[in-house]
C-alpha cells in the first residue's frame, strides 16, 4: 500500500479533531463573551445605583439606608463572583484555543507529509512510465534493426 494512502486516514482524523476543537473553542469564546457581558451589566447597574437619589445624603430614613447598603453589598458580591466566572471562562477558552492550535498544526504537518508522499509516488511512477516507454522504444528500434538485415 502506498505511504500516502496509509497516512491519509491519520491526517483525516487529525483534521476532524481540529475541527471539533475549533467548535469547542468557538463555544468557549461565546461563553466568555456572555460572562463578560454579564459582568459589565452588573458593574453598570452598581454605578447607576450608586448615583441614584437613595444614595445621596439628605432625608433618607435609616431603614432605607440599611437596605441600600445591604443591596449594594450583595451587588458587589455578585460582581466579585461574576469576575471569578469570567476568569474561569477565560482560562477555559485559552485552554481550548491551545488544544485547537496544537491539533491544527498537527493536521497541517500530516497534510504536508501526505502531499510529499504523493509527490514522491508521482515521481516514482513517472520514472517507471518513462523507463517503460524507453524500453518499448528500444524494443521497436531493435526489431526494426533486426528486420532490415
């Protein structure tokens, strides 16, 4: 069996794996974007809440002020947790990106190797064809030469 034929399934497997890893990386990237969007929304909401009339000094009763501080504390905790979720999503995306990159390189290397094998096989076949053609020409010439004597 030709070397290119033996390596083609390996190249195809690596290529398919690279495609699957690219899909996983794309999904991780979308998840990261969603996590970052949620973090931005929480941060924006806290900024808006801090500038609301309840947060300004004046005639605010104690209960409203305690509720305001409690909510602000919970909101800050949610932002902290969301920041951690963003960090995890970013790490997962980076891990997936590295896996995809490595598999893509492997698939490209295998593809180039298969192509080199095919080129070598074509050269060998071309030489074989040329030798056969030369042999046939020599036989015809030797038959003509033998027939004219």
